[in-house]
């Protein structure tokens, strides 16, 4: 079976959990966060295999605050050829 690759942009509670689940299912996960300490912690805990955006990833998940999704989507679309999706949600009108 081919190596499966994914990006997770935003490594907070939702993004970190998603990255960990993907890794447990055999994905090579690259991750990024606005906080470099969070990136390094995710790398040290083997939640991600690399920091940054993997251009070979077949899918990129955006797990950032809703206000950051457009910027992160443009970045992922510019750097990858895979699917780009988000896990953003709001509990009030935007």
C-alpha cells in the first residue's frame, strides 16, 4: 500500500487530536501552528512527523480559528495538490 500523507494546520485540541488519529492509522503527518513551541512539542511527542506543509500530502486539514481559515486555505492550496478541508465550527453568528 502506498504511503499516505496528510497536513494539519493548527495543532491545538482539535488539530492535535486529528493529527494523532491520522498518525495512528498509518499516515505520515506534517503539522503547522502559529506557535512554534506547539509545533516543537507536537514533533517531540510524535504527534507529527514533520513541521510545515508537506507538498505531497493527499489531504490538508485546517484546524484553526474560523477567522484564520481563508488564509490557511490559500496557503495549503498554493503548496499542495491534494484536498483541502477544514474542521472549523462556530456557536454564534459570524
